[in-house]
């Protein structure tokens, strides 16, 4: 059975957090019980409030990591029994921004 995938991305303002944040784990577990393949993704951090460019760099790295996760899942979709065309991102705070930025960047052709 090819099941849809939800990639959960944690909050933390690109400064803190990881894939074991309680709310993301709870959402992933609930989604898996409903038949989704749930992925809780840790993305690179690196925001430094004393740096004028680190927020942009950290956000871009989060988008790159989400894009890499999608490419991985699409490459190995048969191994995981997932639907190649039904991969979704669910994020909280910075994780949500990663998903929004990724969808926009793919739409305008910045990422492949």
C-alpha cells in the first residue's frame, strides 16, 4: 500500500530544537496511527542574534534539509511503501516557515 507521508519540522527559531520535541513526536505518532508514514525531521540550526546574515543562512539550510528529505523519500519510496506524489510538510514556527519557503522556492524554480 502506498501511503502518504507527513514530514514534521520542529519549532525553535532556527536556534534550538530537534526531531524529538514533544509536540512533533505526538503529532507524528498520531499521524502514523491514522495510516500516514510520519517523519520527524531535525534540520540544521545556526541562527545567531549577533550576526546580520545568520538568520537567512539558517532558514536556507532548513529549506535545503527539507528538500533533501523529500528527495530521499522519493528515491526510496518503494522501500517505505509511500506515495511518491503525496509528501507533505507540517511544521511549527521555524519548521512551518521551512515548509512555506520550500514550497515557494520549488514553485519559482530555485530548488530542484
